[in-house]
């Protein structure tokens, strides 16, 4: 068991998050516990609470890491094409399923306070989507454009969930890309008509 002075605060923070991320990737967020993280890094659970407020605080930091990865992944696609972004989003959700699940499925307590640095990450993600739909801004009001971004993203997210859970093939559809094409083509056609 490591002792208090063996690592700096920053080193401990990194060790805790890396251990939690390993558990997340291999077992899913449901299996993460402070005890499991502490055992993995050779410290006591109390040490974790000297660095992070609670398990939700660790989850916020893990989600921040996932947002950074998702933003990077989307930025490497054709950011001017909503379809390219959607395909990249589906691919990310499949390749990083456990991290993606924590980001979108874990329900934080209503009283959870997110750090100030967290919201700009979310805004950056939505900004990438908004940028791919910038052609709408001249044709729709800002409110309608913002609503359209949310409708498209939510719909694509729903396709991801059904695909990742193996439910699409039960509806007779198995290819998320064809559903995305259908969704975007018809939604934008109707919006711009």
C-alpha cells in the first residue's frame, strides 16, 4: 500500500482517473467503485476522497475525457457535413461504447455541481454540429436553427442507442448509416421547403 507522500496531488489525480478509465473501458461504469479504484492504484479509499469529492466527481472527469475524445474524433471528419459528423458519432459510440454510455446514460444527482470548465466542452461539441448546419442560419431563425441542431443530434443519438443495443435489427433496419441518410435528407428537405 502506497503512502501519502509517495505521489503528488497531480500524480494521484492522474492515477485515479487512469484506473477508473481502465475499469470503465473493460467493465462499464456500473462496475466502477472507489474501492476498486483504490485497490488498482494501491491506495486507500480515503486517499481518493482527498483528491476527488466523491465518485460522481470522478465520473465528471471521466466524461470530460470522453468529451475531449469525441470532439477530436468528430473534428477529424468532414466537419462541414452533418452526415460525416453523424457517421463519426456512430463510429465513436461503437468503438468507445462504455465511455459513451457513462457520458449519456449515467444520471447525476440533481444537486451535482459541474465545474466551470465542463460546460465549454459541451458547447464545443454542439458548436461542431452547429457549424455543419451553418447553411440553415440564412434560411431559418436562430431559434429554429438551434432547435434543428437539437432535433438532428437527438435523433442520431437515438439511432446510436438502438444500434448499440442490438435493437435496430429487430425493427427490420440494421444499418445506422442508411437511417442517418434518410433522417438528414428528409428533415433538411422539409425544413428548407
